[in-house]
């Protein structure tokens, strides 16, 4: 595991510690959980972008099945 150094407002850090303590976690554990969620959301965004790339030829308002008249 790699260590990193972050900077933040002192009051914000203290509030985060209190929240983590209320959840029976350390601030370090809470940050790791947040980091995992952050990366997971990014992965979902990449999947959506990939899907849009695959369907870019589709146009809104068009029917993809024959209508009654067709």
C-alpha cells in the first residue's frame, strides 16, 4: 500500500474525523472507501461513454421497427 499526503482545511479534517469516529472507522479507512467509490464511478462513466460511442449512429425520433404503414 502506498502512502499519500493531502492538504485540507483544519476544521474540515476535524469534522471528517468526527464523522469517521461516529462510523467506528479511522479517517484513513473512510478515505480509502471514498477513493474506491470515486474510481468505481469513473469506471461507470467510461462504460457509458463506450456505449454512446457504439450507438452514435442512432438518431432520436426514428423508429427501429416497421410501422403499420410499412
